[in-house]
C-alpha cells in the first residue's frame, strides 16, 4: 500500500510543479507582451518625429536641385 500512495503523491507533486511553472511562464509572457507594446509605441512616435524633421529638409533639397 505504501508504493501506490507514494506514486500518487509524486504524481501530484509533479503536476503541481508543472502548474507553478506554467503560471510563471504566463506572467512572464504578459510582461514581455507589455514591453513589446511599449516599444512599438516608442518606435511609432520616433518614426513620426523623424518624418516631421525630414519634411523641411527634403523640401530644401528639392529646392536646391531645381535651382541647379
């Protein structure tokens, strides 16, 4: 009777460990998704800033090419 009970206890502990690890993976995945979302927003803002900064420069370059 000892061995079947030990096997059941070890099986339960194994499933409990897998459950804890799955929860940790879930939490880390959500944190990574949040960081990716924030980085995407920063990249979008930087691209918009770059576009605004490049527009006058492009106009000056086009004007200089037309004068030559």
